[in-house]
C-alpha cells in the first residue's frame, strides 16, 4: 500500500521538470525547449537514500540490500486557464489527482536561450498561476458535489455533515486559499477524502537554480528568486529544496565512482536529488523500519502511526493475519551492540504485541503462525 505512494512533479512549461525527472529516475523522459514536451506522464520508481541499510547489511552479512522506494510522476506543464481545459489542462489535473503529493518545480534562473511561457522570470507569480488553477478546479468540484448532496442531505444526516464541511471548503477556496491550509478535524478530513481535492495535497517546492547558486556558504547573498520562493513556502508551511536540474542530470550520467569527485569540485556535500527524495518521503508522513538477516537487509516504508501487525502486513498479509509478537530493537542499539545477537544479550531487544506503534529505525523480527 504505502510503497505505491507517489509524488506528481508539476510546474509551468520549461521550468526543468523533465530534466529533473530524468536525473531522478535515469529514465529518458523527453526534455526540450518548448511547451507541452511532456504530454503523457512519465513514471519512475526511485530508491530512498538511507545509509542505515548498508551498515545493517554489513552487521548481518546480508547478501542483498533493498532500499525503500517512492514513485515520481512527471506531469505535463500547466498554463493559465488549465481549470477551464486550456493547454493540456484537463489531463494535467486528472494526473495530479492520482498522486499523493505534489513536487512543484519553480524556475529561479535567467537564461535567454530557454523560453519562459510568460516572457519573464517571476517564481512567485509562476507558483500562483498553478495554485490558482488548482484552487479553481477544486472550487468547481466542491460546488458540483455540493449540489448533488443538497437533496440527499434532507433525508440523511451523514450528507448534512458533509454539506457543512463543503461549505467551509468553498468559503476557504473563494479566498484563494488551498484546502490543506484549512484547519479541519480528522473526522471531517475523512468525510471528504473521497473527493480527492487537489489543493488538499501537501506540496514540496523545488527551486531550480543556476550552477553558481548551488553551493552557498555563510555570508553569501542568496539568489533573489530562491529567497522569494522560500518566503512564499514558509507562509503556507511548505518546504523548499534547492536544485540545479542541469547539474543533477550531469551527476546522474557519471559512473558512481566519479560522482563524489564531481560534487567536491562544486563544493556540494551530496546530490540535491537525495534531499528531494528524502523531503518527499517525509512530506508523505512515511517512516522506515528494517528487517535484516543473511539473505537480505530491507527498508520498509510505512505510514506513521502503524501498529506492528499493520507493519507486518507490508511484508505479507499472512504475517499480519498470524501475528504473534514482534522482536524489536532500535537501529542505534543494533549498531552499538554490533548486531541483533549483541542487542539481545545487552537486553536491548524488546518483545512487542499488537498495540505497538512502529517507530522510524526499528529493526524488527516478526513471529507469526
């Protein structure tokens, strides 16, 4: 279930979406200097960078390492009027609706050789074009749903409760505010989940900058475009990752043993894509537990708040059904004790039952019928 969680990569045409997607996935999505180069969404599965896997595998002498994965979808560039079907609007909106969260690429660089769909560089204006189209699409959806529920609400209190929530959403959207910024109780969120409002999805902003703006040091003057994106994101509680899509695509093409030398020359600690993947993972409220042994060490992504049997179900439904208990130790304790055996001897291995809530970094052995 959670392994299929996906992020839709969105943005205006020519902001670097496909270049970034190619670097992320090593797939060859078409990347050209004209709008609507990406029409059908490209889909790629990427590994979540996590150094803990290698160390656990070393301690267990595992034959194989299997990282957690995420799905990224490169969606066609959107233009003003998409909510009314302009450009590839209807297709674009439908593709976003199928993803779990949004990675919004914003152009934060000037280049006369790359066309800007609006003829000028203004990252916040670009963000607002897309956000407004998503808000308009949600408003249309909310009003359509409301009109259908109004008659049914006279006979069923459940519909009446939904109507009340929809009225709150419509009023909020009419202020040009996304659904995600509306304070709703969990019960209310569950009631309207089926409608998959676009602006209810979490957003991670990716500022695509020039090479000179990648390596920053204390005291450096920030790229003014990047700063404007950071301020906008902060105002709505979203995160920002800075990347140079062109550099990332060059890194992805290099042999692995040459990448660190390239990064060092640019004064970069790690590829920005590693941060993008990790931030996307956290944005979806995922955490990782591990299983480890001689055959393999594997990272399992699950939603925060899952119980031990639910986590066991990520491995196999039979393990969830026959769950007896879980032997759990933290990653830190496993490393400090040099493996599962050492952790057990040091009293760091716990026996947990069906109510146990799995924590990030738990190393688990499930016992089952």
